[in-house]
């Protein structure tokens, strides 16, 4: 650990500990993790449109140079990723290519579990973000740094041993219109009662602050799409400064999820990617408007990519490596790593060259400034992605 | 705290041993005194058989873990024998079997039924039964305290327990391992400490109870002994209500019926998925129940429950039943202008109500 990351780590701790209603900290880094359920077809998301092998494998699903949003190096974004292509050109979005892990599972449940627990053990009951919550929740002050925002049962990534990680459907879940009820603030005569009183006072004022944000904020321009609404909620929670540092959101519902296109992929995939791109763009624009985008790193993941060759039903099977998107005001921008070769496949799937836990380590160490090893195990070095 | 029997102590006894109580039950306990009340709590009530029959009709034939959780929540809300359900939940938490790891229908129901059968009975019989319980083995492997090696020949197939001596590697059979576990002093100490954590919070159970328990493994006797001990009163408001206790401690006195599926979802959001504790060690409990989010969430849940109350009790009944009128004077003064549902909501938001 360098001195810089050490200092960053200790200041994260200090911030987490000092998070009370007294002095909201407006400089804290925030991580937003987006789960794409069902196995997103990375090959038709970031497309090597000049590669003959791509055109031959994707007989009906192929997208040509005239259709894609070109991003250089012979690659283009899916035509529906217009907003994300704009962010890419503005330097606010990076593509980490070829992400996965050795011998990737091609089963939805086990595959998703691998990404969510970030542990090789099938017995693992905690998720990587749940472990962050256990490590950094401040039980004595009632502060909790991680939340899931969405309407499906809490994904395993936030399962913790001790900390209670909130599942938030909408900003109102954390809002209290009334002020602090009479009597909460009085002195108590036992340590436990004092703890409850103190935590209740800060909790009620956080709920009151949340209600204020809901009431006062301008109406930002979010499309009427489930993912966009989740991002809108995240933006409101960020503005209310509730001590949350990490948000998990999802697109595609519970397992197996809407990205699982075994048949008639073209239309379905286009709809999903349009929702993704419009929602990500609206979120980044909303945050940029209030100069909050520099505090935020957004990271996507899906349990696997798809097979390179399309099947006889105009769909694709479960594959392996796929790209991860990083977006925010302080990403380096551009492409990170090479597109995996279409000439060197593993059972018709792209081979990963970058371990997803190195991407997680980037989010933890290089972005949030907390050591990755206690969360992910040793040996995962951050990639060079943060400016 | 006064050591003479009063409303506060009657409330304390009923909070520890039930999921909630009406004004009439509290007044009855106050009038009867501790000895008679403890005896009544421990005894099988006359309407228990009829209640069990009515619940049996609610259990779907291929009950999932989630179904079983919902039926269990119904029992906790309505049982005439609340101490049995509270003890069953205690043992459930002790063994920490996560419903999410038991996908086979029927097995979680079987597990909870097994725990209920022994919850106030004999620990040695319960441990032996849990060691052969498919749900427990599927979720966690051998039960806590027992030598894991002894279970090397055990498989669970189609919800059935099989022990194959030919595949067995250890020196002991599962039954032998359970017997050996029971003979070790640490076992009785651990159990008594955990039961003590439930009933006494931070206080320690009397040593004589541990000695007796190590001989007879009588759980009902252990609980009775702790409830009758001087230490029991020391635990007054030294614990924090679980989300379940928070919800039912409001719903029962207000006469509110909560749809079990809705209650299950609300409790999950507050950190208590039933039946699905976060680890083999069960729910961490205590201060961990409360953070800024869960306090706001409890306030919302309380408002929802109170809104369903058809006939809110009068001022004094609310104050007596919910917090036994025991709060700092300035707190009680601050409530003086409130009445009905507004008063109930204000009480539910008080630290005195969060404490157990």
C-alpha cells in the first residue's frame, strides 16, 4: 500500500466515523455499481465491426460500420448507446475490455454468485459490498455506507454478516416529513438508551433532510424507465448526504434477467441497451449539473458475455468475457485493454484477460481509497483507470 | 430500578417471553405477580391444541422456506403459547439455518417443527434431532459444537438423511459425536450463555443453573430458573427490540392483524429475513439492529401499523401498554398534548419503545 492510498484509507474511515448530521462531508467519493442481469452480449455492445470473424459468426445479429457509434480502434458502440457514446467522447466513460475470471461459470445462478460474492467458495454467504458494509458500518453511530436501490429482492452482493444494508425502492423510503418527534432528544440514564436516543436524532434528521431534497430539487430530466428511476433515486440519496458511499442498482430484474437473449436477440437487446444508455446519460448529466459527477464512479457488470456464434434462433448462448463500463467525472476515459481475440476462443466464448476482482479493486482502492485485500482476498491490483 | 413488582417489571417479563401483549394481559400479570405469571407462561394453555389444528390448515403441502416463514409469523402474532414460539425462534437463531440455502419444499417446515417440538423440552434430544435434520445439514452441515469429521459419511438426498459407515472417515458416528459433545462442559456453558443473552441481555445466568442444565438438559427448567433469578430484573431495557418484536409489540396491543407476506417483506427491509438469518451465528442483534436507515424504516412501519388500528386505546392505556409509562419526566411531558394515533406514533419513535 502506498502512502497515498493509506492516507486515503484513513480519511475514508475518518469520514465514515465522523458522518453525523453536524457537518455533512461533500467531498466523499461515491461508487455506484450497476448489475445487468442475464448475461449481457458484450460482443454486440462494444463491437469489433471491422473483424471478419465477427461478421461471419453473427450472421443475422451483426452490426456494421454504418450502424455502430464508432469509438476508434475498429470498435463501435451498439447503435442504441448514443448517450454513452457521447460520454465516451467527452472522456467521462471508459471501457475495460475482456473482463472475467478463470474458468468462468456459464450458469446464471452460479455465475451471478461468483461476481456478487467475489469469492471462490460456493459456501460464501456474504457479498463483496456486504463485506464492505460489515467493515465500515459504524455501529456506535448508526451509520451504514452501502445500499441497494431497486425493486427486486436484495442481490447477494450486499449480503452482510452484521451490518443491515438498506434496500431502498424510492427516496421516500428514507424520508420523514415530520421533524424530530417530541421527547426523542431528552437525556437518558443508561448507555444503551443514550445510544438509541443519539442514533434516533441523527436518523430523524437524515429523514428530514431526505424529505427536503425530494421537495426542493429541480425536476431533472430522467426518462420514464425503471433503471433511470433507480438512478434518479440514487442522485437524491447522494444529495441528501446520508453517509452512503456505495450504491448497488440493477437492470433486468431477478434471475435469469432480461439480458438473457437466447432467441430473437436483436430487438430485445436494442431495447435493453437503449434503457441502459439513456439512464446512464441522464444520471451523469444530472450529477454534472450539480457538480457532483466528480465525486461519482459508476461501474457496470454482468454475470457473463455471450457465445460468439449466434444460434439458429437469432440469439446467443451463455459465454464468458465481456466489457465493463466505468463512468464518472474522474475516469481516465477511452479504452482499457485490448478487445479479446475472436480467433482464440474458449468453447465459442471470448477469453478474459482482466480479472473482475482487479476492476473491483480499482473501485475500492483507487476510487474509494479503502484496501481491497480484506474484501477480495490478496493479489488483485487496481487497473489504471482513475485520473 | 425498583425491585418490587410493578407495571414496568410486568412489562419486562412479558416483553422477554412473548411477542407482544394487550393491556388486559399486562394488568393480569401485574395483579398475579411474577411467580404465577411465570408459571402460566411456561404451561401449555388449554387452547393450544385447537390453535395447532387451525394453523395446520394454513401450511401449503409443498411449503417453501418463504411459505414456512409466513405461517410462522402468523403463529407468532396469534399463538396462545407465545413462550413456545419465542423459544422456537431462539433455537432457530441458535442453529442459524438459512431458508435461502434450503430450496427443497417442506424441509424448512420440518426444521421449524422439530425445533418447536424440543424448544422447551430437552436439549440433548434436540441436538440429536438437528444433527439428522436434512435442512440443517443442507444449509450448514453438522450443528454447532459437534465434531464435523463425524459427519463425513452423511449425505442428504431428496430431503432424506443417510449415514453410510463405509464412506465414514472419523472415529465417531454422528450419534456418538452428539453424545460426546453433550458430555463436554463447554456445551452446557455455551447454551446457557446464549439463553442468558436472550433473557438477560448482558447479565450472566447464575452458575447453579449451568450445573443443573449440564445434568438434565431441561430447557424449560433453565428458562424458568433464569426468569425467577434476581439477575432477570437487571436486564430491564438492556436490549434492543428486533424488527419482529418492534412490529408485534405494536400490532398485538393495538389489535392489528398484519398480512404475513407483507410483514415478512417489511421485516426483511429492516434486517430480519424470516426464515433466513445472515450466517450460522444467526442475527447479530443488539445495537446492530439500529442504523439511520432502519430507524426511519421502523418509524414508517409503526405508522403503517398504527393506521390500521380501528379503536386506538385511550392515552393512559397506550402509555401503560407500550412503555409502561416509564420514561424521563420531560419525555412524558412532551407527549402531554398528544392523543390517539398521534400519541401511538410518538411513543413508537421513542428510545424507550426501541428498548427491550
